[in-house]
C-alpha cells in the first residue's frame, strides 16, 4: 500500500469509501490506517516524508505474524498413522474416524495430513511400446451396468467391449449383453448398439491381440 498517498487523501478529507476504491483496498484497512494516522498526529501539520512514514510504521504498526494453521485432524495423528500402516486409504480413514469419534471429518483435511505425514513418493515410470501400423490391437472388456433391453423392455446387465489400435490409438467400443468368457467371445455382433467415445474408467481386464492384419484370426497374449 502507498501509505503516503493514503495520508494525502486523508488530509484532503476523502472518505474511507473513496480511498478504498481508488487505492483498491478494503474499507476496514483504510479505517485502520486512518486511526493510526490520527493517533500519531499525521493528519495535521507538515506532511512527513516517505522514509519517516515507513520508519513510524515499522515501530508503531508491526506486521501481524502469519496465522498458525493447525489441521482439524491433528488430534488423531496417531490413529491416522496406524491406519495408514495397515494400508487403509484416505476415504476409509475418514469413515473410520467419523464412526469412532461420532462427528464429521473433512476428507480434504485427512488427505492433506496424510500428504504431510508421508514422504513424497517418486513418480511412476511408464515405457511406451511402439508397434507397426496394423500389427496389434488391444481388447478391453468390463461390466457396463444395467440398460434396457430394446426387445423385452427389461433391465439387462451389459458389458463394454473396446478395441484399441496400438499404433494410431483409435478406439472402438460396443455394448454387449453376453458375458465375455474369451477375447473372441467379447466381440459383439454388428447389430448391437455402438459408440466411439472413450471410456471414463478402465475396464476390469485387458487382452492383447497381435496379428499380421487386423480382422484375421488373432493370436492372443495376456498383457
């Protein structure tokens, strides 16, 4: 804040609202400096220099210490450490603390406390395997939830079949109503409903198909 400019405006009789608008500060802040200036007789007489003003500020209005932030779950530090040692995730720890202590516990507070409690883990490393165009496809299939059967009008379990071309990363997906027992069984007939959008979460299992040409009889290897 330009305290000298604020003093000039105070001495000119400007209101706290006008000063706050022009200097882009809160009116309570302006009011605090108005009180400070009145206590040290800075609104009358010769205007002090910038150096004199800052020296007076240092001695009479020291900067407030930073707030001491204590985690709301700090009293449960020993419990959280014991739960983490048992392999419990943050959501499970939050639920357990709420059950034991009979009051709400912030998930974010538990997460931040766990991050502070444990050393930073090194990032995971991945190696991208490059293949030739048309030489490999990856097949995923997993449970897709309940949907209405257009023939019977009843709810049926569905599975999502996804084929991903390894070179281009082009993805194709369909819904199937039969449980896939093998990669070939996971392929639904063309008459079923199709979609080309990516899945929001990875399916339960993955099988890699490798062949000389996509569409020929594939040889399967687990990935």
